[in-house]
C-alpha cells in the first residue's frame, strides 16, 4: 500500500512511456513530467598547427633521365610514349618539309617522310598483331624552335633508347628489324642534311673519315 506522502518514482519502463503533461499511475495520481533536451556540447574546431619552412623536410627529387624538353621520363618509357613519339615524328618532318626554304632540304625531308610513314606503320601493326591494340599515345619530343637536324638527332637517341627495351622482349625480331630500318633512315637523312644541301660543300672521303 502506498501512502499519500510517499514519493512515487516510476521505473525505467514507465519513464520511457511518459509524455509531457504527466501520466496516471495505479493510485490515480498524475505525475508531472518535464522532458528537457540536453544542451548540445560545443566542439571546438581542430586547427592544424602552422607549418613553417624550417619544419618542412627537404627531400631532393631522384635524378631522372630526360629524353627531351617535354619532360618524358626515359626510366618510365611506355609503349604508348614510344609509338606516340615515332608517329608524331612523321608529321613533324612533314611540317619541316613544307616549311623548307631550300629545294634540297625540301626533297630530302620528303624522302624521309615517305619512307618513315611506312616503317612506323609497320612497327605499330606488328606489335599490335601480337600483343593487342595500343590506345593511349603520348609524344615525348617537342619540335619547337628546333632545326630539322636537331630534331632528328634527338629522335635518333629516343629510338635507340626504346630499341634497347625491345631487346628484352622475346620473339619480336620483325619489330626490331623495322626499328633498325628507321634508325638507318634517320642517319641517312642527317647525312644528307649536313652534307648535301646547297650551303654545304661536298667532302672528300678522307675528310669524312677524319672529321
């Protein structure tokens, strides 16, 4: 039996069922209930400490072999970069051919353009016939402010570097043969540009050997 003066404390189950305004207990008494929302706790924003120049470690970048002024990393030469560069070289020489102001240079570059186009096409088709389609092409040699001679010298170094990597691939003798033919064409074209243009006099065989 509950005395009138005895405080009634609802249990946890009853407390969860209470609503504002009170609820009626077994003795008919209504217990006023006040529901209060807990005040939100303010969270201070996290502020990263300022980093000064003295706190920043100085880590030098590793040395890389750069094949050209476009920043192509020769240590990470991909087939897409290799094919993209030799493909672009055909268009670049074609541009030099059209912009030539000397007839001999115009003719020499036209001969290169015609032969290189077929060689590059053969290299890429032979590769794709064996290992699948290459979709991403990137040119690694810029022709800006370069003479045809300078561009071809840089292209020759690039093709030779790629050839070294092809040597590690088994059963690609056909591709290696076409790459060798492309290198031979570059060297032949450089010889003609350096020695068989109007501004150059012919060298004797002894002069050529001893130069």
